[in-house]
C-alpha cells in the first residue's frame, strides 16, 4: 500500500489563504470551516483511497459546512478547499464536484471589458 504524503501548507497556500481573508471574508465561521475541512482531508486521505465514495463523503462534509454561507463566503471557502486538496495530492473540489454544490455565477456576456473585449 502506498503511503500518502501529508504536507503542511506551503508558503503559496498560506499566501492564498491570507489573500482570501484580506478581501473581506475574514469572519470566524469561514476560518473554522477551513480548519475543519483541512482536518477532514488530512485524516481521510490516509484512511481511504480516492474514488467515488471518497468524493461523495467529502461532498456531504462540504455541503454541511457551506449550508449557511453567503456567496462570498462560499467562494472564499472553495478557493481554500481547492488549495488544501491539491496540497494533499487530490484534484480540486471545484473540478470534482460536477453538478454538486452552489453553482458559480455565469460570466457576463459580451466578452471581457476594455481592450480584451471582442467588440473593440
């Protein structure tokens, strides 16, 4: 059986987490949820192989933690969750969730503003 390497948060991951909180989502509820998901991933990465059962169980945890979050809280939490998962050698939740969870808002139509716009 291959041992899964656990790595502490890298400097880049800590930087991402700090940027999330500096952008106004610094409430304790999000920070606690991040700590809980980090603990869950660390514990369950060792105990269970990656597969549909693992992701289904993770989805339940994620949905329980984000049930009462605002859109901004959910987006900040998803970024932190992706960072945690990648740090443990797993794919990002934003890619694996499929149709689960809160869908992201669609991009505005008409292309990107300014010089990137196709209407220029």
